[in-house]
C-alpha cells in the first residue's frame, strides 16, 4: 500500500459515475423485451454506429463458441460512458486514427449475463483504479480510453479482470433526460429528507417522482448526502432498478408510442463494436426475453484502500477479493460467490438515501 493510502471500511467500491450509468444496462436489457418488434428493432439497431476494437471471438481465445451472442456460455459486455454528445463522433475518431485525449470515459462497467440468460450482474470498476495500461505503464484505469481509444480500453479491462470481453457498448449520458421522459418518469422512495446545497434541490421524505432534469439531479447528487459518492452511486443504481421496472412493466410494453420512443432514445445514444451485428443483437434480444428487474444484481468492486501515487489520488483494489469476483464471473458462478460475499450488493429500494 502506498504512503498516504487509507483503508476503507466497506467491502466494495463502485466509483464515480455520470448519469450514463443509468443508460448502459438498459440498452442491453430492453432489447430482450422488444424482440417481437422485429422490423422496428432491426431498423433502429441498423443505424447504431459500429467500431473495430480488436475483440476476438472466444473460439480464438479459449475454445468457446464462435457466436458471442449464442446461449451456452456466459457473456461479458464492457460498458463505457463517454463525454461525447454525438455517437457518430466516436466512430469517426476511431476510423481516422485515434489521437490521445480525443475523448474520455468516466464510467467503466462489466455486464455479465449467465449462460442460461436468466441472470445479469453489473460490476462497476472505479475510474481511478490503479493498474497497468499496455504501453503506458501504471495509470488510472480510465486513462486507457483517453490514451488509446476503445481498442486500448478493451485490452486494458481484459487484462485487469482476466475476463474475455465479448462486446463493447459506448453511450453518452446526454440522452438520460430524454430516456426518463420517454418512459413517463419513475417513482423512488426517499427514506429521509435531504438537500443538495450545490444545486439547491431538496428531496423530501417519501415517494418522489423523477423525470427529465429532476431525474438527472437525483442521480448526480453528491453534496448533502452523508456518504458522498457512495450514496450517489446507490442513488444511480436505485434509479436504474426503478427505470428497468418501469420499462419492463405492462404500462410501457403495451404502449406502442411509449415503447417506440424508449427504443429510439436508447439506440440514438449508442455505439458498439463491429462484431455486435444486427443478427447477434437480435439473438441476444431473444435470449433475454424473460429477464426481469429481480434477475439483475448490482455488484461493487472490492477495495483495499485509497492512496496517492505520483501526486494522483487513486483507488487500490483488493487484489485477492477482486480475483475471486472476476474468477466467479469467468466460471459463471457469481450467484454462489455473492451468497458468501454479499456485503456490497445494492440495498433494498427503501434503504437508499
């Protein structure tokens, strides 16, 4: 542990998230609920920009199935939240030759779908995690995207986690407000009144309706919460859970106008790897058709300490526990692992500040 590092009392840490966090998992899960809308869905995903990030089929890496979206094995999708406001911009930057510093990613998440597609686990990696970035030595893990773009980003995360990454999905948080409005907003239970002194917003105790800018304010609040970033992270996940419930409810799924608007809003903010073809998206959509909110678990990455290295504030992960977590994902045994290590699973809705 470096000098100045401070041990953390919690079993895990998620990291700082922008509102893009709320969109990332929904993009994948919603596909499974609209499989019957084959023509419309196909037209929407056909317009999603695609980029070559050097992802190899698992058959080339470890003898797995050649179709990443096929059932029969676990699937890992790397999710990135960026600061671009135009999905097509990322595609142009990659095709023209990446220039260091062109774009940043502050949201790093790995979505693990079980082999039977009955469970989903969202593992978040702190953006300040100190690790090796190929060609650049030790850096904060999010520096990989800035230095080398999506390709180096994928390589770095694969090295760090030991997982085979099957697909990449990149999305910007600017579509968040539109998405919350598209589904008609969601309700969350605030256990006690809190005030955000920065944005001068008060959240009263009880059921609060979140839509548009108000939803964005809720998930981005940090000041005024007793545990700062940790409470903000819990809020983001709590909102995501509520949003998923709303989208998967009959109120959205049986409303053609609302459903169409929701799908359009999501896909308009998305960029994926070139291997995530229309066919593979449709296959994945069909395999996820029975997945519901209760089947999704939000997981934190085990933390050892905060520290300062080379003048930078960094996150030092618990290597042994992290290897256990990612090893369980690789073996498709996260359910068993979390039954014994459940300290960092998102609390019940009424317990999130």
